[in-house]
C-alpha cells in the first residue's frame, strides 16, 4: 500500500513537472512572438496616452477650481485617472474594453490548429504527456501574460499618478483598482477561451481569427443596434409596461460580455453609481445620497461578474471537450 501511494505521488509530481514545463514553453513563445509584442505595445502606448489626458484634465480642473485644495482632496480622486479624459483620447477603461478582446483573440486563435498544421502537436502527444495538460497549459500561459500586463499597467498608472498629482490612493481606492484589474483579466480570459475554442474547431488559423473578430465586432457594434431596434418597436401603455420594457432591454444587453464588463468597471471605478437599472420613486425614497462602499459595489456587480466567469468557463469547457475527443493523427 505504501509503495502504491509512493508511485501515485511520483506520477503526480511528474505530471506537474510536465505541465509546468509546457507552461514555461508557451509563456516564452508568447513573449517572443512579434504578434503579441505588437499587441502589447499598442495597449501600453494607448493606456499611457489615456493616463496623460486624465492627468491633464485633473490638473486643469484643479487650477480652474475656486478651491483647489478642496478639489484635490475630494473623495476618490485617484480613481479618475482611469475614467477621465479631455476628449482627445478615450479613458483607460475604454481602451481596455476595446483592445482587450483583440489581445485575448490574438493569444488564442492559433493555440491548437497552428501546432496541428505544423505537425508538432502529433509529436508532442506521442510523448507520455496527458492530452489535457496541453490545452490547460496554453490557457494558463496566456492568462499569466494577461496578469503580468494588466497589473504592470495598473501599477504604472498608480505610480505616475502619485508622482504627477502628488496624492497617494486610499486603501479603498487601491482595493477598487485591484478588483478592476482582476475584472480585466477575467474579461480578456473570455475572449482568450473563445479564440481557443475556434482554434480547436477550425483547422486554419486564419478562419479561427476571422471567427473571433466577427464575434467581437458583433457584440461591439451590431448587438446594440439590434437591441435598439427591439426597444423602438415596443410601445408601452403604462408606467409598469415602461419599467418592464426597460428591464427586458437591460437584460438583453447583458447578454453581451462587453456590456457586462462596462457595467462592472463603471460601478467599481465610480462609487457614486448606486444602481444598474431603472428605479422607481418608492425604491429611492429614504436612500442616503453618497458613494457606495467597496463591499456594496462588489455586491452590485456580482451578477455581471458571475456571468463573465460562467461564459469563460463554458467556452473553455466546450474547447476542452472537443480537444479531448479529436483525432490528432489526422
């Protein structure tokens, strides 16, 4: 019995070492790929530009304010680095919501089919390597790229903000920024898993890339147009009908991962947001005006966060199932 337990432990350690080796190999391939380097450079440059516009807006507002000290010491000023803009460039959160899907699709659209076409996948699985370790390692390596990127960007923004503005973030502001960065990783992970799914389903990387970009364009542009057409076709007869129609339109919009991400980031970085839907006078009666604490903001966006995680898990589960059942030799 002890010998069997020792053998099982050795097998688990061997599989763990194999998995770590594949993760290191995939991570190295990502950071040395010119495609990924160009995407990362675009994201970094655009975020630095949005930081500059936000700092310029805050500085101009402080100078033009009658009481600059009161303005600079106002609550949640540090969070405005991620949400403010002077109109020349979009804010930080807009760039992330726009370029994040491209990064996820770029990391995952050729994860499987490129190795299958080169013949390296067949040689890799001819070794004593569990098949699921391959797709799991590719996903983990891509997520590590996202973790390094977004936390580096987030801390750079906070560091430059402290140097330029001269005001450090409070603990709650720091916690909100960390939650925002984690949310960005989950959002990009959805598009990463979507790219991996198309990479498993389609044989050619160009086809999987076009399929991923088509889904991104649909949810970014055409989905809201379709929902607006549905909303314009509704004719409410009473206030109750109006509220029910608004809730229906809102729930339909939440089928889009981009809209879920937008709602979540707005709530996290703007504590003054107290609701994510239409409210009646009875619901607002007795409410105390003021920003929400972090715990209440997290409670408010919990359905959106759960939806993003569920969509990410479903995409990965479908790609995992199809990859495990595919015939690699063909």
